[in-house]
């Protein structure tokens, strides 16, 4: 699923960065950007599932609630730190054109880190797996329902904008920006994933893995249908309603879509093409942070491989294929060398030493 999120992210970024003004008016571009609403929910949902796996494993090893909370909050802080470091890199590579305020932009890595820290706090209050799942689902719903007023009538303008931006994504522009990833509503996807993770980790689900996964997909269909039905009602809860950016109904639909993807990916991995041998999608998913970090600079940054806002759909698609291939190779190399840094460095030193001796 992480690999799928990477592919969807690549196509969204490549077409957004490279397509000309004329090409951006096509329905092709519209569908591309609609698919672009899925990568961030997928990454956050999977962060929630992974969080559930980690905490459950720690409980089975006898770790206390305080130890689990401290470990998970520390890991979330590391991801947040990486997000801040990524902003520094982008600022430096974009200098002198990049504004200093970009250093404080709330991007997806920042939100994943913050969500993990919040999940660590929530899991401290619930010591049992089932209670954790229920509480995670309740927090996800609460975040979704609180988002519209926090973006409009309850906007916390009294906070400094770098802090407020983590709540509603105002950045330094005074109003929430839909291209940012504030806690409200994005952290809701992580808590939804956490609830799904604890369901999949239950004793019942472990004994009936395939059945549990497809039940999760069925629940996703129900969530999507409920989201559409709620949105069709003539009465709305909020004075200001923005379906595409802050609506709990759209969030519920997207959670439903992500849940439906789970059994599809499960079937693909267990019975489908993933069984044939090398899988570029799985490989990329195993190094998703690295390929996210690197591809941005070759799509949006100074080292973009194609002309920004100047390409046809065909040329941009060729560029997308190049990015996909390069990121697959990068992920493969990362996986092959992971944990062998000391051996590689020692081999490099021996090679250099031999060359120096031969040269002397």
C-alpha cells in the first residue's frame, strides 16, 4: 500500500509540475489531481496501522504503558524532526528564491510525526487493544467534526501563525491553505488507521486473516456510502461548508476508499502479481520515506528533469516513467545496503588502500 501511495504521489506531482497551461485544462489533469487526494490519506492511514503493530508487539513483550508511550512519542518526534530537516533542505536548494517562511511549512512528514506523538498519548489512556481501537475511532471522528469550525468560525487567530498552521494550515497567509497538511483534518486518517490496525490485530482477526481484511473493505464501502448520504442531506451542521477541503463527509469518503484498497492490496500480495517475483511497488513501499524525499527535488526542485509548466501529457508521462524507474532502483539499492553500511565502508577503505599502495 505504501508503494501504491508512492506511485499515486509521483503521478500527481509530475503532472502538476510539468504540464503546460493548455494541458492543465484537460480532463486528464483533473483525474490525475483527483487521484492525488489519495497518497496523503494512505500514508497517514498506514502510519496508524504500523503504530498499532508496534504498540501491540511492545505489549506482548511486557513493556509498560509509560514505556510504550515514551517510545512512540520519541519516534513521532524523529519523523517531525525529519520533516523540519526536509524543509531546511528545500530552502537551501531553492535559495535565494525560496522565502524563509517555507522553513515552517506544515508538510506531510510534519503531520505524520505529530500524529504519531498524539497516538502515543491516546494509547496511554487505553490499556487494552479493543479499548484502544474504540478510542482511536472516536478521536478520528472528533478531529473530522472539529475541522470546519477550526478553519472558519473558531479559527485560533490568537496563536502565532507557525503554531496555528499545525491546527488549520494557515501558514503566514491568514486563512487555511488546502495544499498544507494540518492536524485538522489530516491526523484523522492516522487515527482511523490505528483503529483498523487494532481490529486486524484482534485474536478473532488473526485467526481469520483474509476474512477480517475483507470485512474491513466492506466497512469501507459503508463509510463511503454514509459520506455521500450525509453530504446529500438538505441541512448542514456548519455555517461555512467546504466539501473538498474541510468537510467531514469527504474525509469519511476518503477513509472508506482507503479501507476498500486494503483487501485489494491484500489479494494482490497474496494471490496476484506480487507472487511472481520482484515487485517494484513493494520495493518502493519498503523505502517510501527515501523516495518521497528524493523525488521532490527532481520534480519540483532546481534539478527538475523536465521543464516546469511547459510539457505535453505524453512528455510528462515519459518523465513519470523515468521517475518511477529511478525511484525503484533507489529503493532497491537502499534495501540491499540497509544494515551493511559498516561493511560497505570497510570495503571502500580496503579498495582505496590497495589503490594507494599500487600508486605508490
